[in-house]
C-alpha cells in the first residue's frame, strides 16, 4: 500500500477530504434547490429529520462565532392562519406597487405555501448576543444579520438534501410576524420559511419559467481584478 | 423491474431525488466547512474549479429572481496588498474596542489570509437592479442584501466540496474596499472572501478551539410555536 502510494505520487486522502462523488452530490443539491410554493404534501416531517436540518442551520458561519440565531418551529394551524393573513395584507399592498401589466401577472402568481406546508420556521437574529463588541462586527455591524442569513441557506440546502421543499416568505411585515409569535422588540426576524415534503421539484425556478425574469449569464456578473469600467447600469 | 416495484410498494425514485449517500455528502460538507485564515497553500485554483464555485454562487436563491450579485475575482498581489492594508487599519481600531483581557487575546488571533490565499473574491449587491419595485422586496427592502449573502454561503459550501478553504474578511471598511477595486457608489459590498487550497481543515472552528466562545446547545436556540416566555437575555 505504501509502495503503491509512493509509486502513484499521490498523497493519501485526508479524513475530511471531499471525494468527487460527494462533491457532485453537493452540486446536485445546490442546483436543484427551489423556492417551493405549490407542491407541498401534508406528510409530517419526522423529528429526527427536522433536528438534522436545524443542526445544519446551527452550523452556519457566524461573525466572531456569536451564533446570533434562534429557530421557532410553527406547526399550529391557528398560528399559521394568522401568518397567512399577515402575508395577504403585505401581498395586497405589493400588488399596487407594480405597473398595470406587471401587477396583473403578480396577482396571478402563487408566492407562498404557509397553510399547505406542515411546518413554518422563523429564523431570527439577536443583535445583542454576546455583548456590545463582537469580533468581526466592529467595521460592519450588519455582519450579525448576515450570519443568520447563512443559517437560512444552510437550512435550505440541508432540507433539499432531505428531499424537503422550502419557501422563503418575504412578503410579510416583520412587525406583524413578531406580534403573532411573541418575538421581543430587540430580536430581528430574518426569514419565515415554509417547509415540507413535495410532490416534485421544478427543474427551473418558477419565476424564470413564467418569464418574470431570466437567469443572467454568469459572464455578466463575474469580473476580473476590478469593477469593469463600462459598468452595468 | 415493474413487478419488483409493485411488490416493494415503493414508488420509483424521481430524477431529482437526493439519495442517502448524497445527503450524507451534503452534511459532511456543511459540518466540515471552516472559516480559514492560516492554512492556505499557494497552489493556483484551476479555472474550471473557480467557474464551478462561482456558478454555484450564482444559483443562490434571490428575491424575485433579481440576482443582485456581482463577483470580482482578485489575484493581483498589489491589489491584495492594498486590501491587507485596509484590513490592518480596521483591525487596529477594533483591538481598542475590547476590554483589556479580550483585547490582548484578540491581538493574538490571526483573522485573515489575504496575502496567503491565491485569490480574493468580492461579492456585492446591486440594490437598483431590475427596477425600483422587486417582487418579494416590497415589505422587506433588505431582502436583496440577504440574497447576496445566500450567494456567499453557496460559494462557501461549493468551495468546501472542492476542498478549497474560504475565509470571510469582515474586519475592513467597505468604503476602503470600494476605492481599491473601483466599485461604484450605488453598489454595496457584502463580503470579501479569501479562497485557496489548504494544508488541512480544522475539526472545530478556531474561535471555539481557543475558547473565545463555545458552541451553543441546539436546544437553547430552537423553540416550539412561540418565542419562549422566559426569554434569553
């Protein structure tokens, strides 16, 4: 074995190395992750699956290792109905903001699955956690909010790896959400997520499919060394 | 085959389903991702690897599919030296903000690998992209910033799956960074990341290892249905 390694001139794999197959699994998960609104099944999520997904979220990077997040899991139909009502209010306001053609298209889109998904998860940020001076937050105080967003994305990918769909309901006033689930003043809601098993995952994002916007070419958003001189308008 | 499926009463796997092995690969990647500062190797990153990682970042979720991000890849030693200088200034300011004991410990930590990693990546957010009214941003205007953070986390995990280390340099004033790489006024820097192959990945976050802060128990950050009455202070 040692001789073989010497002959092949390849160092032995290290315990935490990711293999080619494992890498492909990560890309499959990243590229097939969707914002799910329509395809939720009522099937309950086993506790151990929910725990795995939350553990993945809790292992997100955080500035100064402050772990500013909390996760509130919401199963009650009554609570979800109140959240749905708060969505409907914000959604109605939003429809009036678009020009006429876009507003009609907007009203025809299904943008959340609050009642269909068996569970909602609210992810928050406690900006006061671990004291007033946090390593890594001194020049950029928004870093704690961004840490909680990293937890959202870890949760979303872990859920996808469990074949669970997730949808981020951003059309909701966070003050309304805070009242419904008793979040105190000093805590900032970051995301309200719906989560559940799905009948299928769309091959493309739904907003791309219906022609709301196209996916930008990668070459248009990658620049070498500096922001390009003839900058995007 | 069909008979076997009928007998086993299990539906055939769907093309986008994630298998158990693939799921384990995703968790391995999430749990072994680190903020790397010390272990960078100078080995260059092949173009196709860099492209895969940036493609993964570009497939992050974004509010209203607006894809507000740009990615500036920085290899020049001169530019990285200017960024290192900007880090040093913000780092010096920061050291004075902690109390005496913490300040001494802070000064002893290595918190970035700007010169050691062969590449830096600046991820930005264009808050004006796709017009003044963006689907999903109407109630929460910060959603575009959060979309770019999701791109950071996708990039970080894709890099880990390529056995590349990444470190987020948040101890830097973004105005200084904008000047160095010509970022226009209306663009918001979200993250400056160092990226490179590494000699090894730490088993635990370094700030946990040196006793800066401990990892919180998951049970302390997960709550059912409502924010707990005897809330964390």
